[in-house]
C-alpha cells in the first residue's frame, strides 16, 4: 500500500495599490485578454514577476555586488595609467595589424 502525502500551502495575499491613467489600464487589460489570462490581477502579477526576474538576472550577469559596481565605475571614470604590459600589447597589436594589411 502506497502512502501519499499532501502538503498544504498557505497563500498570503498582499496588496500593492497603483494609480494609473484610464488609457494605461485599458492597454494593460487588452494585453491581458490577448494573452488569455483569467484576470487583470493575474496578468499584472505574472508580467511584473517575469520582468523583475529578468532585471535581476541581467543585473547579476555583469556585476554581482555593489562593490563590483563601484570598482567598475571608478575604473571608467578614473582609468589607470597604462603599464608596460599594456603598452607592449598595443605595440604587438599594431605590428600584427600592419602585417595583416600588407598581406591583403
């Protein structure tokens, strides 16, 4: 005999009140109907959740932490002076580029 276990999930409903224009509401309602959602609320929750996850994923792909963002921004606004390795890399690139142009 197999036992089955059912798990009860408690659903907590919280509210967000948003004021939008009539035109915005009609646009959102139309998109909801086109997408086949049962209700406007279901559509708003779905699309907001999807967009929030997308924004978070995009943000985390490039710079993981606030400290990473600060370091990146500082490097852009205050670039370091090129060191010997970077200068040599530029010289090698120019030699390679010049040789490639001669062969064309």
